[in-house]
């Protein structure tokens, strides 16, 4: 490997590492990773690449820079772009309940306390994402653990849920009695023109 | 016969197995020798471990399809029909080609994913000065004009769907009534009739059975006895007499 | 602000935003953040800056690159630096996809939106397990319901799908048009040494 070629690769590798970690990494750690066991990368070679990289980042059309902190290196956003970054980060997100979330929420509301597995059984598809989102929105929360293998989490609705739907307790939920389910079954029977075993 | 020491779980399904047989034998997918492929397919099923009935049943459905195609091809074509009859294999070929196409796509995707897995992404590192207090989602705004009544409707729809999802085949079986003629009894009866005779004509044997159900159960009993190695069925020539030998 | 100057700033700002967030950001969002209320940034100007940025990242001494994902932009490391990164970053290797998952995934990719029943018809075997796994891995997701009895769930691919296969949009999927079937036909002909009626 020629000197120039290896130098080019060092710069790229350092950029890749510092980008992926996002944290400050010791120079020694970087040098160890960049070399091989037989041929560790030299301090001088490393320093030259770092200096070159640093000055390249100073260019006006770069939004990040390479900083040294006590023998460690880190990439960070240039201060100049904090304003525009803040606009993106704090952009009001349009939160809304998708069909998936509403379906999951209705199951938790009517079957609580309920486990993920039970929700999945009713919806016929995994529900991890939906459950996590509803927890994040504070519409449902963990209310306990099921006394079963693996002790799965039981979910129930929150006070926020009650408040938002303008009800004071779960007793006020529109009724879904076992009779209703019996009705569905009978309907299904009637449609199929046969007897469905219960 | 060549020993097939392959395991069932090597194949993703019946189409996968069929494609394997077609490729192994260098058969032309547009002109599959149905008799031969059916034989090989059934040989293969014979060697399968029957532990997993779920998987097995899917392979058996294909076996039934193959046998049905085979029988259609063996039947003399109706000459009266003006238009050309469709090749009984057409549907199967279509399925095989479509499956092969996606199998090909999935191998391409696999290669792509190996390469793409080498890229790393970064966790957010938002400078403190930029990060505001974590945005609170207002649940009231989130819920909008959703009402308890609507949520109730959604839940009812879900319950309906769950019931609708019941296996459409099995759920149509309805009530099972006691068989008037039991297969077990019929097998004993036929076994007794055939025992001692060197061989008996199929027509003669069935000719003594009266009634549709009786005929059907007798036929099934013969098949069962054949499968368990009690009877041997022979047909010396095409459309000739079917002879039943007792192996006891 | 001169044209060149503003372009320089767009490049730097995009780099700063994409570096800090680490996620895929919609082009529309970037454009909104980059402009001001009086003078929103133009599509053309934005695209020119993005293209320039992309080609600059392609340089040999850069370790990261700018990728497009279905109208969104994201930074990630170049594949070449996987080995050196693996020495420093302790990232769990991505779940390897089994053949069953890949087959199911390719059907969803090409036929989306698609129901379980359609997938099963093509594969000839049930696909519940595979579909649930793919949803869990966030490679496919629910995109709606089919307007048919039982309202079966329709599945489609996600942004993670694009990332997983290193493509920017569904247009970049390998071609499996009916032409491909025609190829199979020709292949079969060649193998059999006969002419197959079309």
C-alpha cells in the first residue's frame, strides 16, 4: 500500500468510525482499529491524516467538524447550523392515531388488563409497535404482570385516556357483553348456513 | 429406485419440492411428464417424517392436485369439443413459474442484503442547545373527534374479523353424524370376501354392493386394504379388468 | 446572498442536520427548514445542492455517504469500512433472513399491497409465521385493509426494507417482469433442446 493510498483510507475510516459512534474516541483506539496486528498504524501517519481531515471540515460547505478533546476525537455539528437544526428537531410533528393504533387501543380498552399476545390474537398481527406508541402517547400503560410463564406485561388504559374520551370510569364504556360475541357467532353461522361448533 | 434421503424441511413447500424434482430431472417446465413427476413426488412423501402434520398436509394437497392432473391426462380427450381443451397442467405450470420468479427475486434480494448490511447508521446526537424539552403529545389533540362510540365500533369490527378468520374449510364441516356404514366394518367384510380367493374381479366385488354409500365405502375400504398391504390391485392392460389379489 | 453562497450553506446545513439526527429526513422537511418564511428554498436549488453533496461524498477519502430513501435523505457509513467499524462499534449483526422470510418478503415487495391469502397462494404454504416475523423486524407493515369479506390486512414494505437492501426506491428492485418468465422459458428450451410453443 502506498503512503498516499493508506492516508486516504485512514481519513475515510476515521470519518466512518466517528460518524457511526457519534462519541469521542481515543486516538489510541482509532490507531489500533486502523492498523493490523502485524502492522499497527503509526502515530505520525495518523496525526497527519487527522490534521488534514480537520482542515477539510473547516471548509465553508461542511456542516460538521472534527474536534479533539483530551486525546480523543469526535465529530460534531457546527454551531452555525444550530438554528436550522433546531427547526427540524422542533418541527411540530403531526401526531394522529392510525387505524392500527385505534384498533389496538380499542382492544386494550375493552379487554384490559391484556397482554401483547392477546392483542395479537385478536388482530392477527404483531402489535409491538402499536403498543409502544400508545404507551408513548400515555393512552395505555403497564398495569401489572400476568402470572404465567414469562410473566408478560398487562396493559390497561390511563387516566389520560378517560379524560380524553370524557368518561369518568371504565364502567361507562359502551357495552361489549358476551351476548354480543354470541350474536356475531350466530350471524356467522347464519351466513355460512351451518352450525358452528362453540 | 433411487434413494431419496432428503428431509422435508429442506423444502419451503410443495412448489419448492416440485421445482427441485423438475430441475433434478431436467424436465421441461412447460411439458412436465406428469406421471413420472407424480411418482417421484409421492415417493418423496412416503419417506417424509409424518411428525409435522401441518407441513405434511400442505404437501398432501399438492399430491392430490398432481393425481388429479394425471387422471385428467389419462382420460381420453373428448373429441366433440370444438375448441382446444386446456392442458390440465396449465394452472400448475403458472403457479410454478410464478413461484420460481419470486424465488429468483428472493435470491437477488439476499445478495443485495449482504452488501447493504455493511453500512452503519448513526444514533441522534442533537446538541443540548438545540434540543428543547421533549415535545409533549397532547392526548386530547391526538384523539381528536374519536369518541367512545366509534372506538366501540372498531372493537366490534375486530371481534367480527376474529370470528371470520376461523378456518374456512374446517368451519364448514358442521356437525359430524354417525356413519351409517363404517369403513372399519366394510374393510373386515371385504377382507373376508377376498380371503381364500386367488383373485377377484373388481367389478364382481363391487357388483355385490347395493346403494351409493355402500359402494363408496367399499371403494374406500379397498383402497385402505391396498395401502395396508392386504390387497394387491392389478390391471394387465389399459381399460382392462381390474383384478384384486389377496396377499394374506 | 449570492447563488453560490447560498448553495454552500445548503450543503453544510443538510450535512449538519443529517449528521445530528442520524435518521432519514423528508426532502420537504429539509426544504422548509432551510428557507425562511419569506423566501422558502426552491426545489431546484435544493436538488442541486443534494446532488453535489452526494457526489462529493463519493470521493475516496470520505467514509460516509448520502443516501436517498423514497424521498427522504439519510447519512450512513460506506460499506467498505464495515470491518474497521466492527472493531470499534459493538453493533449486533442484523438478523439474517431465512429463505422463507426472503421469499415472503420478495412477494410483498413486488405485489404490495398484498394480503396473507395472496402470499399463501403463491408460496403454496401458510405464511403467518413469516409475515409476523417480517412485521417484527419492521421490514413490512400494515398499509391498510382490503375491502373484501373479513377485511384482511394489506401489507407493504417499509423504509427499513429499503435500507436493508441498499436501494433508494422500489424502482431499484431487480427486474422480474414477465420477460423474466420468458427467460425461464428459453432456458427450459435450451436445456430440453427443443422448441417450446409460446
